[in-house]
C-alpha cells in the first residue's frame, strides 16, 4: 500500500473492514478487534491514526513500531483461540514537512471460525464497531462457515421417528439400489440411522426436510413465500397471486415451479396452435435456480425462500450469502462449497439434480441475462431475471 492509497482509505472513515487506532493500548481490546475481523470478512487495522478524527499522528517512531508489531504478534498467538496469522507493513506519509508512519495490520477472514478471546467470548463486526456474539444460531453459523459442522446433519428438537413418512424413505432406497429386499430386514430405527435420517432418536434437519410428514410443524420458516405483484415494487400492496408453500424440499420445488408456470406468460414461438406455449423465462433456468435456493441456502437463518414476480422481472431470494470464499464470479465457472451435505445427497437421488456446481452454469447457458447478487450486508443471495414479455393491461 502506498501513501495515496492509505490516505484514500482513511478519508472514508472507519468501516466494517477498517479500524483506526491511535496506539496499541489494551491488548484484550485489540484481540477483540482482530477476532471480529477474523469472524467476518477480514479487514485492516491502522495504528497511528486517531480514532475520532482520522488524523495521522506522529507517535509511530521506529522503536514504537517495533514494540507494537511484536505485541501484535503475541496477541495473535496467545490471546486468540485458535490463533490467527497477521501481516504488517509500515506506510510513511509526508505531512507538514514531516514524515509520519502508519502501521497497517492485515487480518484475513478466518478459516477456523468461530474465533474467541481467552474468556471464550466470540466477537463479530457490527458496522464499524464490534459486539459480543451470544446467539447460538449465529455461533452455529460461524462453525458452518468453517466446515466444522453441517447444520443439516444436526438433530431437530422434539422430533421422533413417528414424524417419518415411510413411503418417502422407500422411494429413496429404490432410487439408490432399486430393491427393498435386504433393507426390509433392517429394523426401522437402525435403517433411519444408517441413512442419516435419524440421530440420537431425533430427525436430522436433512431427514426432516426430505422424509417427514410435515417439516413446517418444527421449522415453520423453512418454506416458500411466493408473490406475483402488480408493478415493479416490493412495496406494492396489490398482487395477482400470493401463496405460502409448505412440505418437504421436493414438494416445495414442485409447487414453486407450479407457481412460476401459473403466473408467468407462455409464448407461441412457431409451435402448433393447439400446443402449450413456451414459458417466457427458461424453464430449465428456473428449475436450476429454485433447486439451488432450496438445497444450498443457509439453514441457520430462520427465513423462507422468496419467489417474487414483478411486471419487469422475477426474483428468487434465498437466506444466507455465499459461503466462505465463494463469489458470484467463481460460481459462474462452477466453483462450489458444500454447505448442506445431507441435502445434496438426498437431492441427487430424489430430484432432477445434475451435479454439484453445475447448476448456475446450466441456468445461465439457458438464460444468459440472469443477474446474481451476493448480498453480504443483507445476508441473502438474490437472483434477478428480466421478463421479456409485454404484460396485458388488467
């Protein structure tokens, strides 16, 4: 980083990725800042910059720079669990005919979340500030991001084998091995455990979402909210159609596609007059994107998948932004990170699943004008597809 780049960063003030520090100060507070960055998307700390004003002070002498860097290394190694690795550089800035040094400390997003201080406190970023994280679901989400736990493999409270619909399990088994002969000899509870449908006498989340009689009895927000609006604003109070879709993931998928087919226009493109028209948006693209929204969403977030049809576009909104280091650009070329291991396993047998990481590529090859938005602040992933049709007047 050069002086011009540094001054440009300072001019925008403190953010969720930039923190000013006049001097080292309390080690525990510095550790908390490092932890918050590691549990978020990483960031930089600028030592030698006044917190309130952004003014570069002249205290960062050679001796203080060395002492500060040594102390920071100790904090990263001994005050944070698991330890983190930092990199530093000194950027000199000429101000008022005086050279003033700023120590830049780079903290990467951690791979072993959640990071904690010596008291076991988890710190996260909240805008430019930091805060303690006490919500168990959010802590679980950090474990999920690091690959330390798969949420869909965890047991769901108050469920039991009585919630399982046996026919759904038998359909899955037939998809896997074509025969129920040997399986029928296995006691039901052992069978469900072998298939990861049940753990500790409770349904796993994956088991609940694929094989239960009524998943929303225990997880009411794991559904689809679908609305077809008049106009192009989500704030509109008038709508053509609105439905709450419930059931297992395969049922949600089928009903979600039915909603699209009912509320989008069909166009005649040279077919026989009596044939059904072609959907105005690629059906293949809608299938791939809806399936991704249901299977790859973040199930630590208590929120539904939303399907919204406007006059000029379709939106599919799934809870949770892209996991780990994935970006919109990387998923367009097939990169993927497993978030819901069980769901992918079940989906590959029970749904029209063509391969992990290829869904977005297939969708965009059939509908090139898809817009993908990884909304980090809103913690959601948004798909927007323009509608080509001129809607008839009501």
